[in-house]
C-alpha cells in the first residue's frame, strides 16, 4: 500500500511509526503481566538479556567492514585484559578511526 | 540484604538525575548520530519539520535511518511500518527483561518509563540490576538524556548540515557497538553464560544470512534465552539446587 506524500499524510506516517515503536516499547511489559514469574521464566529472562546484545553485535563482528571488526576485537581484548569499560570503548573507536585513516 | 534486594525497583528524582548524568557522555555520540541522521534525512528529501518531528516522536536511530531508503513522493506505508516493527521488535524483549522490576511500579510509571527505552539505557540498567543496585533511574534518566541528545543532534544536522560530515572517519559509528560489547563482557562469566552467548550469536548470524531482513536480533535473543533456560537448569549451582527442590 502506497500513499501520496502530502503534508498531512507525512504526519500520519510519522505518527503511525511512533505508534508501532510505542507498541514495541510497551508490548513486552504488557505481555509479561500475564506470565507468572517462576524461576524458569526468570532464567529465560536472564539468559535473554545478555543474548539481545550478543545477537545485535554478532553480525557486525562477522559481516561488518574491517574497521568495525577491528573496533569490536580491540574492545573485547582490552575489556578482557584490563576490565575497564571506558578504556575498552575508547581503544575500539580509535582502532576503527586509525584503520580508516591509513 | 534481602531488604536491599527488594528495593531495587525504586525510582526517585535523585536516581533519575544520576542516571541522566551517567549516560550523558555516551549521549554526545548519540547527538553526532542524530546530526548524521538530520543530514541524511535532508538529503533524502524530508522537510526540516518532518525530520525533527520524527526524531522527537519515534526516537529510534536504526529504524529512522532504515526508512530513509523508502522515502519518496509515494510512501509505502506497510513496508515502512514493517521495517520499523522488525528493527524495534527487540524492545519487546527488553520490556520483558525489565518486567521483574517494573511490575512493582504503578502502571502509569511502569509504561511512562518505557517511553524512552533504547539499547544503551536498557543495557546499562540491566547491568546496574545485576550489581544489585537500583537500575530504573538509569533507564529513565539515561533515556531522557539520550532522547534530548538525539533530538538536539537531529536539529543540528538539519539546520547546520555538515556538523560532522563523515562520522565514520572518526570511528563514531562504532561507539555504540563498542559500548554495548563492553557491557556484555562486564557481566559475570560462567560456562552457562558462554553457551548461551554461542547459541545467541549462531542463531543471530543464521537469521542474518537466511531469514528476512532485521529478524536477527529477536531470533538470536530468543534462541539464547531458550538455551540459557536449559543450560542453567542442568548446571547444578547452589541457587538452582536450593530453589528447584522447593519449587517442585
């Protein structure tokens, strides 16, 4: 379904986008209000919370450009050795910038 | 100690302010991205007011960038909304992971806090909860900070164009990914966590290559969640041994 872009229809599309996004922000909380929080559910939630980030990062780390992969690798390395998040982030970003510069 | 644990859901002005300050530094980079979006949107033919309204009301970086490709004299409404939904479906999971704490709040607060949920403040809040500290202030305060920077950045990009003409040259596009990765690696590591991550990463990559676009986050996260449930079940830690027996 395509609609012609007019001032009014554009505003409508933006509001629809906002509502869809809002539904995703509210939906998970709302759905969980029907689920009793048993230990098993708690473990699922706990495992899922780390997994969201891993699932987000995996394609960047594997299929991203070399600079992106280098940045993530550097961050991971510094993080595992020094356990300092800010340092790890800074090193990762600098690694990407340097790679693109040269 | 049990008393401290039960109050982790508390939310007050001080906690919100602390959360705001905690995420303000990363917000600077969000502003840089907002500027990049403002510029890209102008180039894609969006009116200034349209771009700003979108950033204010929708507040979701990745999805906003994605729909610029679909923008034109004819707007494919269904495709636009499907793209927005697919990219943002991870919010559904984030909401679910926050529920154990949010359920203690009255509904207006519970859903009010969720208005500003995004990757960075959610990840930071979960990490705060893992440290047994109250995390909803980070979620709300940090979210407000990120929203302000996103809108401010968009405005700069729209009206001043090339504030940062090429954020990639400075590695700015990698800030958020490195930040999230550092948070992931800052958690307690165990064999069950490792297995969970491997499953999540594998499922995400398979979805990235073989399933419809933008489905990888939700597929990977659900796979990791299911794997974690099974692995943690079978790993005899004191916690699961002690509580499982009572449960059944």
